[in-house]
């Protein structure tokens, strides 16, 4: 009987996630679940993605954190609708929390929904939210061995953004070895190398994300 509890939680989560997906699809919203360890650059990637796509795509954001609204305040400054979810200790977002957040966003005015999950490389991989795309942000200072240690997370995502490549001259990190390991774990994952500090690689990432939305930008991104 005890063992069934987790199954029930995950089953219930999946059912609510399916409802979230229906709601998102009804509003033609493309939703992205952004996962990473704390400090890898989730908020930075959200902000850079907003800057890159905001001219042509209407963006909304859900910020997930254990506590505080620091990230949501940063995002709100970009003039996009944002809802903060505080999990109060839980290490991941669940579909029911996203459902609540969706009820508090102007869905008719959003094309792309960026969901920043709680910083953690374990639990968020197990809870689907109704998203169309799962993205993992890895970062150079975390080290190139993380795919070996957190294979489920690396296996579960559609895209991997390697952030903080501006730090490669200072940190021991084998990019080719890392890429090879990721591909061995997850052959379908698209891999992007970016720096949110210098802006390198952001346009390539943003163009790919836009292409996955299946909606052409009203205003094309021209730089590379
Ligand atoms: N050097 C460098 N620092 C970065 C980069 N992206 C983010 N940071 C810094 O890393 C820290 C954590 O970033 P944040 O986006 O808040 O990470 P989050 O906790 O995953 O949301 C902040 O101090 C950022 O300024 C990058 O590309 N290069
Ligand atoms: Mg953050």
C-alpha cells in the first residue's frame, strides 16, 4: 500500500499536466520547462531569450523557487507577464502549481511561456508540467562530469544549453568530452553553447527555439 503513494502522486501529476497541455494548446502557447542546478543560469537564459525574441514573440514567464520573488522581479522589469511560484521547500515544480500559475497569466496574450523550474538536477526530471519542450541549462563551472552523475536529467531533455562558456579559459572543462557524453546518454538532445554574460550563442539558441515554436517571428533576428 505504501509503495503505491508515489505512483499515485506521479499519476495525478501526469493527469494535471495533460490538462495544462490542453489549456496551452487551446491558447496556442508553446511552453518550455527550464531546468538546471542552482546558479547555472536559468534566470539569465530566460532574460536573454526574452531580449532576443521579445520583438516578435509575446512571452510570459513562470518563476519557480523554494522561496523569494527575486527572479520574478528581474523578469517583470523586461515588461513581460510573470507569476512566481514558491514551493515552500519542495525541490521541483508540479503540474498543479503550473495550473494555478496559468490561471493567473493573460493566456490570450502569450505565444511562448518560459517556466523556470526550481534549481535541482534530480526531482524536476520526474515531474512533467504539460510543457512542449524540456531544456537543461548546464554551466562550465559545474564541471563536465555532471551527465555521468545525473543521467535521468540529461536523458529527459530535448535541448541542452551549456552556459558560461566565457569561463572556459579559467575552468577545466572538456567541451568535446562533455558533448560526447551527453550525446551517448541522449542522442536526440540539441546542444547549444552560450554565454549570458557576453551574449555569445544566444541568437543561435533563440532562433532554434523560435523554429520549434513553429511560429515565424514578425521581426526576424538578423545577427548571428
Ligand atoms: N561568467 C558568467 N556568469 C554568468 C553567466 N550566466 C549567468 N551568470 C551568473 O551566474 C549567477 C547565477 O545566474 P542565474 O541566472 O541567477 O542562475 P539560476 O540560479 O540558475 O537562475 C549570476 O551571478 C549570473 O550573473 C555567464 O554566461 N557567464
Ligand atoms: Mg533563477
